[in-house]
């Protein structure tokens, strides 16, 4: 919430201290550096996303349903944490914090792996055209989510992200599909 209001690159430890009602010194007792604080934030974000993705995977037997549930989970994570795209893509935060950069790279790879697994399942079921490599399709879906998140953020959140994301996902799914295959 604070990163959303102020911006992750402008956020200071003093801002954090005021928000949680402690002194700046108290913040540094828990996190020796600002980079350490951001690393902890990254780990918390990663854990929430991983949990949401695992729930999506566990709740859906069919690969196309898992894929839709994964995209839904990711869009909901962004809606619940509007600063998420700014934090993940902050050049300033990531350039100066190797641990945070590594954390976010790992999160992206985990999401990609879930998508690829679902797309592989769709390919085995005949729901994905043979000329559509699952890894490439996963990257297109990640780009779809990122594009929606950027549009949503820059557009002052003036459209409902989940319905827009699912509408565009269905367009993308139809482009991935084998002719005559039901999705």
C-alpha cells in the first residue's frame, strides 16, 4: 500500500517507520539495510504468488482450466497488490539489490514453469496447435499479463483487470488452438 502511494523507488525507511508506527531505528533493527527490507518484501510477494499458483494448479485437473486459473490467480495478485508491477519492474530497486533481482527472476521462472506444464498438457490433449511451442506460448501469456498490468496501472485502474484479462486470454487461447479443437 505504501509503495503504491509513494512509489517503490521513492519509498524511504522513514516512510515505512511512520506507516507502521515505529522509529526508523526500529526498522533497522529488523532489517540492517534498506536492501534487506526490500528483499524481505520480495520474499513475501513471492510466497503469496507461489501459494496462489499452487492453489490454481491443485484445484484444476484439466490443463486448459489450470492455465486459466493460473492467469486468474496472477491478475488477482496484481489487483490485491497494485504496486506489484512497479516493485517487480523497478530498475532502481533491482539494479542495486541482487537478492531482490534473483527473487523476482525465480518467481517469474516458477510462473513460467506452471504455464509451460499446462500448455504441455494442452498439447498432449490436442488443444494446442503443433506449431505453437509451449515455452513460447507461456512467454506470450506472461507478456499478456504484464501488458494488462501496465495498462491498468497507467490508466489509473479505470477498467476491471480480471474480466479484461480473461477476455484477452480467451482470444489468445483461440489463437493457440488446433483447428476444430474445443478449449
